[in-house]
């Protein structure tokens, strides 16, 4: 089994400024508000989440 390291935001400020960590936190908040990421019958992510993520994440250089 893979052992994960515990990372404290106070001990490692790089986590606070990580774009990936911020996107994960936003995704978890969305899941909490909406009860999960909706899937199509073929198990693809529904557009409602993809459109939200594309607008919310604001990846540099991507529209």
C-alpha cells in the first residue's frame, strides 16, 4: 500500500499557492454543495460540471 505524507498548510506554504491544490479544494466544495459530480449513463462527466470547472479554474493560457 502507498503511504501518504501528511502535509500541513502552515508547514508548507507551497501548498497554499499550488494551483492544483486550489482546484481540488474548489472541486470538493462543488461536490459538497451538489452531492457529487454528475455522470452520464456511459460514465462520462456531465457538461454542467465541465462548464463550471472550465470557468472556475481559470487555467492560464486556456479558455
